[in-house]
C-alpha cells in the first residue's frame, strides 16, 4: 500500500526580481514574505559564517528540520540514561552499542530506500532470518566454503526483492500486502530450512564470527582514518567551491568549509577517543558507516538516486520526465531485501548462532522505527541514508539503556512507541510547514 499523501506536490516558488535591486525582491509563500536571496541558500552561504547560520535558520523556519530533531533527541536520551546509570557512556558500553546497532542500521538502510518511494517493506525481519538460516545450513551442515555461503544468503535477498518488485509493477499488488505475505511465507521457509534442529551454532573460530566480534581498529589506525575522512571532506568541498567559482556561481567561502571540517573532526574524534578506551572501533560498525556513506552518495549523486527521489515525490511527473519507473521500483525493492539479507548475516555472526527466532521478535519494529525516527518521511521523496544510522542509534540506545537499568522489554516497547509517534508527528508538522513555504 502506497504511503503517498494525496494531491500534487507544491512547487518551489520562483522569486520575482527587479533589475538592479535583487535584495529588494520579495517572494510570497503562504503567510510569510522572505527576501528573494533567502530562497537561495548558496547565495546566503556565500556571505560567510553568518550567512551559513542564516541559511540554516531559514531552513528551520520553513519546516526543513533535517536531522536536528533526532540529534537533539539522541543527546537527551544519552543524558537521561547517563544520569540514571553512570556506566551508559562508558567505553565498554559504547563499544557494545556500536555492535548492537550495526545489523539494525543495515536493515534500516533498506527501509529508507523504500520509504523514499512512499512504499513499505514489512518482511525485512523474515528475509534477514531466512538469509541467516541459509548461511547456517550451508556453512555448518553442508560444509560449503564461507564465501559461497555468504553469497548464497545475499542472493536470497536479491531474488526476494526482485520478486516483490515484479509483483508490484506487473500486477499492481500493494507493497503492504506483498511484504506482509512475505513476512509470513519466508518465516515459514526459514523454519523449513533450519529443519528439526531449529538452531545452529556458527564456528567461533570462523572468519565471519571473528569479523563481527573480535575485529577492531588499532588506536593509531582509527585516528588516521579520522584524519583521512576530514581531509577528504575538506578537499571535496574546496574543489566543488572552486568549480562553482570558475563557473561564475556563488560558493561558500573557505572559512565556512574550514569550520565545517573542524566540526566534523570533533564529531568523529570524541567517539573514537571514547571507544579506544576499551576495545576500539569495531570493523563491523565501520562497515555500516561505509554502507551509509555509499548509499548517501548513490541517493544524492547518481542518476538512479535522483530518480528514486523523483518517483517518491510524484510518480506521474517522474514518468513524464522519462524516468523508467518500473525499473526504479524493481531496483529499490531488490536493494531493500539485499540490505535485509546482509543485516541478517551480520546479526547471526554477532550472536554466533542461527535459530528459529533469527529475524523475529522486534526486528521489523526496530528497522522501520529507526528509518522513521531518523527523519525519513513516510510520504515519500524525503530522507537520507544518515537517517538509518541516527535512527538505529536512537533505537538501540533505548534498548541498551533500559537493559542497563534492568527494565523489562514491555517498558522498552512503550518507550520506543512513544519516540516513534513523536517522530511521525514532527514529520507531519514539518511537511505541513514546508508546504506553506513552498518547499514540500
């Protein structure tokens, strides 16, 4: 079932201009009247640090909240749990938190993609469990090489996603119904694959288990990676700004880029320092970060990603623009199920076992809630890969913190439900504000 809202999306207002007086031009968006140059964030940012702050403030006023609510919420959650239990922000617990977050974050990445289309996938838990079962049976019982077993588990996800996409595009079956049927059907297939035993322990000395539980970066390598990321960010921004300047377009000044690079360095260094106080930065968590960055680049910098956003915003307009809508749906459903399969494999590796409950319980809840809480819109066309990371951190922080306080799962479910409801309410209100300002 499509989650799109009804009606066409409002188009951005086009500012009227008077030659020679660009600063005096005014654009009317709903009840607000803003100077025309406030509609071009790059022009504002070109004024320097104060301009960047003005651009950020203008976005907030128009309802484009981005990741601000989830970041503020994450800070509040961490502060509350740290006050309740002083070991929450300890190095050891934060290392555990990164390990717990990885599989949920990978699943949430797939949900972000389908939500960008305004669709939903309710079967990611069952798909992840089935892929884990295929891994366990082929690797442990059948004696297949580990690489082949991993590929078999991933192929299961790809095939399931293509099957979903074909049903949706060929017969018009709502994604809600397709994936709900998949949730039940693939859960049954998972039980069939596992057989009477119902549970398999993965070899503790295998490379997969070692990767998920014992692979950590050395402190020197972790700090070097931070320096490399910050340098790459600064160089990329400087090159993009230089290209815009040579083309006669506005570009942010070097001072703003330096400030942002410094802020990025602080954001990365603080957790690395804390994590190095225990085992260090997990390689598995680093894999999640790499997948988030890669997905973000695919969404924002590739023709495929822009097509996904366009289809999620307005299917008919995307079709008339020449986008192969059918192929977009096929690829996104396949990508979502592939992420689900990878998440299931990582979860099995971390738990060193595959059983009938793999992918069950609150797996679906956590992944979908992570994507929505992270800021991905349920109405399609708005969201980012970083939504999955931030949302997964929120979800698993709640789970981890309540476990430290020795509270039952019933409390965790209620707290998670409350956070999810708040996130959806904020999304609805900000969407209404963006429509009033012509930014929907």
